[in-house]
C-alpha cells in the first residue's frame, strides 16, 4: 500500500511489460552486463537467490533491467539490486519495480541523486550522519575522531542498501517498514541507535584497529529489535527533519564545489 501511495502519480498500466519487451540498445547492454554479474552476489544466502535457476533470479533480472530502461540516467548501480531483492520477497515483479521507482525517483523517500553514477547524495548523507552522531553522541563522536575512524567506510553501505546487507532479517524488515512510511530520516535514526546501543563497548576500545573492527561488526549485533526501536524513536528524540535538510544543503554545496574543482 505504501509503494502504491508513493507511486500513484507515476504508475501507468502496462508500462512495466513495455519496458521488458523493449529492444536492447547499446546503452542498456552496459547495464545488463553489470546486472548479470551482480545477480548471484545479491543475497547469496537466501534460497530465492542462491543459484542461477533460483526462483528469484529471473524476477530480479527483470526488475533491474526494467528499471535501467525506465531511468537511464541512473541505469544500474550498486545497492539497487539489494533493494529489488528485498522487495521481491514480499511483492510481485511489477510492484518491486515500482518500489524502486518510489525509492529512487520520487524524492519522497530519498533525495535526488542517491543512486546516480556519482552516488552524490549518498556521499552527502555520510557527512550529515557524522555531524548528527557528534551532536547526539558527543563522547563517541570525539572518540571516533581521535582514532581517525572514517565512518563512511562502514555506514555508507548501511544507507545505500537500507541495511539489507548488514542487519539480521527481522531488524532489516522493521527498518524497511519504517523507511517506507517515514523516509530517509529512518536511516539516521537506526544508524544512531546501533551506535548508541554499543556506545560503552566502543568507548572501551583503546586502539584504532580494535575500534574499527568493532564498529564494522556492529550491525551483526542488532538483534534486540525492541531495544533498538526504543532508542531510535525515543532516546534519539528530538529528531527534526529540518535539521537533516539543512545539513544536506550545506554539505551538498561543499561536495559539489570540490567535485567541480577536480573536474
């Protein structure tokens, strides 16, 4: 229902089928090649995607190809396969396609350019997360900075895949339910909750190597869903979206200037 709500103005009868039947061209061939390489890497431990003839592989291929034709400016990039794979566990092919449209295209759930070839908005959100973590968890923020821990090496994939690759399935699905309802704020809420849940343990790490290794494995410990949700929606409040929007604008300007200077 949330997918239908977010894409009600974009949906066109028969559009998904038309995309699948569209003749291959040189542009789509590039995306198709990468899609084929990633199919078996998507959720290799899930029975729906664990071998070439698994039930989900054909559906996943169709959804990813259709989306690459629908939005050639994005086409296909890392992370999109995980989004489609999770959607296909619960909805049919066409709805999984529209789920991608809702997440990537509409700007109702994520900002523009989250999945473009430069992953620009995704990079910006890592800077925003770093700022918010330092505000909400100042001791931990200072500790990570003192040990020169680049959080984006760990949390970038959390955001890009909406925690698909990182958390136990029950936790992942709870995050997805909240994300489809509330949008990108949920990514910040749960990422902070994971750090808060493990704050004292991380503060006890005395070396950069041990701190990085523990931080890298945090999501594997995200199994107490009740406690995690309490932190995300209780202890982390207040959590105004305007704060995220303001920080995004600031960091987007900085990243854009730096990118243009390199080019």
